C-alpha cells in the first residue's frame, strides 16, 4: 500500500515538474521569438528558462539547451540522442551540441533537457526511470518556432505597402 502511495506521489511530482519545465521553456521561447532577431547566448536563454522555473534547485547546473536552425529545403531536425547534463563527475557541463539562434523569419528547433532528482528514489516509478550515475532522471522538451521580424521591419514594410 505504501509503495503505491510513493509511486503515485512520484508520478504526480514528475508531471508537475515537467509541466512547469515546459511552461518556462515556452515563455523563454516566446521572448526569443518576438525579439526580432536579437542575439541571445545559451546562458541568456538558460537564465530566461530558470527565471520561470523556480521549482528546480540549481536550475542552471541541471539544464542543457540546444538550438538548431532548420533548413527550408530539407528536414534537418536533430534525431540523435538528446544532450543532458551529466552530473556523474563533472560540475561544469560543457555542451557539445551546436547553438544556432537563427535570424528573422528562420525556423528554429529547440531541445531542452533538465535533470532532476526523484522525490522518492526507491519508489517503483523512480526505479524504473532511466537515471544517470547520480540517480537523476532527464526531462526533455522540444519544439520549433519562427523568429519574428523586428517591429521596425514590419512598420517599414507596412508603410511601403501603403499601410499605416
């Protein structure tokens, strides 16, 4: 009976963390998408995600972000293994994936991975999840978005087309 409680509680916490992670990534992506091609670094996007994901301790240490500009003529969506922070020995994670923010009107594919500790490491759910050497499991979110043109560019185009 207690094992069922721990498993259900763990599942609830996992779902809550994943929803909050997805929401924080969505808000950060919205800021990037509407910035009109402004340049952002991996750290800045990580800061934007972590600012909205207060539930995650040491968010920046446990977060990996990957951005890839999608090719218009072929499908170059990353299909390899996602890149997550490996806390099993290194405190300073150095991402190996490319980080291409993109320019106005380009489509960008984002993958973000957060590694988190299970609430009850011995629960049936936590034991069944794929975990790293420190017992943390990975939560991954992904999506695609288009970089919107800058407001000045839209106003200029509208004025040139006879709009106001």
